């Protein structure tokens, strides 16, 4: 319960860069835990929260703590923050985002919506409209991790589409069929007016082929590992 109130939480950020010149244009906010008896990574914490049906509360707690820790240090950069699938359409979700925006004037926020939560196009359009009134953009996260969700992508286009690491990592050495598939998806995303972001870039060869395919943004260890924002 202390974690849900923000105690023993920590945060890190990982840079997101422009594909063309490597300039840092945004950061992804990543939740962490400092409790001595729990792992730092949030994956285990969300499994524990699931037993209590409190995943949405934990996700909101990570967002509140992380944004409070990093907002003053962004210096104009955009901040990507995750939303758990269980909270996306819940009452109070947009109100919680509104409070964060009000508490941190000037925050350029992008909410990452997991692929599994975007199956209802009408609700996604409504959510997108509500976020737009707050000046908040949204992204589809882990695109391609499961089903490509092409129908939802076309009916409720996000501002950003984050291609899953499974599609991107090792892409330079992948076969022509996979490269053609990813390239076609990148062009589809661009045609819909969304920005394609390649996650999980660890090698320059993968970065180069992603540039050739038309990815506009990139993220991965090649450009920087997550860095704690809780230390001065």
C-alpha cells in the first residue's frame, strides 16, 4: 500500500532521439522501486498488484512520482509516460492526467497506450479527443508485439507508433521478408499521419536500416540506457 501512495518508488528516463542526427528530443519515463525486499524492476510489482486488482493504482503512482521527479529537468523535451491497459478507459484516468498537467505547467506529455488496450476504436477516438483538450498526445506502445492492430491504427491514429523491440532488434541481419514487412508498416504509419518510433536499437546497423525505412525517432541502448532521475 505504501508503494501505491508513492513511497519507495523511484524513476528513470531513457532518451528518445531524432533518427536523422541523433538529437535527444524526448525521454521515456520508467518506474522503479527502492523497497529493500522487492526488485527494482516494475514487472514483478505489477504481478503482485494484479493479485490485488491494483495494477491501475500502481501505474498511476509510478506516473505521479516520476513526473514530479523529472518535470523540472526536461528543458523543453517531450516526456513519454506509460499507462497500464487496465486503467486506460477507467473513470478517473483522464482526470488524473489533467491533474498532472495542471501541477506541471509546460509539460509536453505523451501517454503510451499498450497495444492490448487499443482494440476499441471508438473509445480510443474519444480518449484521444479528451487528451487533446489537455494538450496531451498519445502513442501506441509495443506495436507488433502481438497482432498488428492495423484496423485500430487506421480508425484511431495516434501521434506516435512505437515499434516493438522484437520487430526492430536485429533487423539489419533479418531476412528480406521481415525487412519488407517492417518497411511497409512504417510507410503505413506515416501515411496515417503518425510518427514511427523504433524501440530496442542496440546496434548501428539496425539504426541505419531503420533510418532508410523512414523511422523518424529511435530509442535503445545505442543512444542511452535508463538513468535515474531521483538523485540530485
